[in-house]
């Protein structure tokens, strides 16, 4: 009877180990999915911010081109004056 | 006697049953503890994974953004440089064509006077050369030289865009007053002037 109880106890311990390992594997799989999602979202967010940076840069470049067209003559005149008279 | 044996037998059986129950109970209790501990460990493990993922995600985000910001800053800087260089080229063109303007004689006289003053010699040698300058243009200039001074007229513009170079008779003291040299000397002021004129709000 005692031997039987010992064997039953060993079985309980073995089942507990198996259950613990299953739970661990499930938790790791869930965490892995969460990790992938966090990384994917961060990348998407960064790419969206990068596209916004591109748009802002294009606007700045366009502004510079317009300013250059409008102010080039004045800049050249002032620069020539500086070189001649400084 | 047989009654007492039966009692002993019952007692042994009862003890064995009790021990068996205790053994199983103990195993169950240990198994529960083991499971709880395993659960705690796995929870800690997954929390660490998520925390690491958040740090990694921030690093990925920063890396993508910082390289983009760097590229865009360079594009803006390149465009500004391109605009400034274009203006400087136009300035150089205008300077090298000065002989065709009514500012020429006055400018050439001033450049010569500055150069002569800088070499501090009674017998300065002054080389002068501007694109499209004629002897007639330059006639008045020799009048501004000291009596012992000598004017050498180059047919070609000196230093690409034209100007004046004065030396003492030994050639030890040299003052370069060409447009190229003036552009170099005034480089910082020139860039500031162009930038503030074109890009100021």
C-alpha cells in the first residue's frame, strides 16, 4: 500500500513537471507574439515619422528654392559690393 | 490470542493506510508548490522578454528616425550649399567682367592704392590684370603710383578673375589684391551675408 502511494506520489510530481513545462512554453509563445507585435508597431511608427520628416524636408527645400529665386539678385549685388568696397 | 492478533493486524493496516495517505498528500503539496514556483519563474521570464522587446523597439525606432533625420539634414545642407555656390559663381562672373562697367576705373585705382599702401615701398611694382581691360582704361592708374613706382599691365586677368598684386623692388613684400584673394579674405563675411540675405525669415 505504501509502495503504491509512493508510486502515486512520483506520478503526481511527474505530471506537475509536465504541466509546468507546458505552461512555460505557452507563456513564452504568447510573449514572443507580443514581442513581435511591439517591434512591428515600433517599426511602423518610425517609418511613418520618417515619411513625415521627408515631407517636411521637401517643404523646406521648396521654400529655399523659392527664396533663392526671389533673393538671388539682391544677394549677388550685396556680395559684389562687399568684395569691391570692404 | 486470535483477537489480539486481529487488533494488531488492523493497527498495522491502519498505520500503513495513514502513511500512504500522508505520502500522497505530501507529494500533492510538493507538486502544487513546484507548479506555483514554475509559474512565477515563467511569468518573470515573459516579463523580461517583453521589457527587452520594448527597449529593442525603442532602439529600432531611434535608429530608423536618426538615420532619416541625418539624411534629411544633409539634403537641406546640400541645397543651401548649392544655392550659395551658385550665387558665388554669379558674383565671380560679375567681378571678372568689371572692366566693362563704369565702376572699373575707380575700383582699379582703389585696389592699386590699397596694395601700394600695404607694401610700404617708395618703389613698388604693381601688376594689374583684368579681363577685357584696355590700356585706355588703365591709363589713369599709373598717376596714382609713387614716383619710383612701376606699373605692369597683364593682358590676362590675374588669378582667374582679375586684380592687382603689389610688391617691393626685392619681391620680399607682396600684397595680393586680386578678386580671388579678396574673396578668400572675406570668405566668412561673404557666406554670412549671402545666407542672411537669402535664408533669413
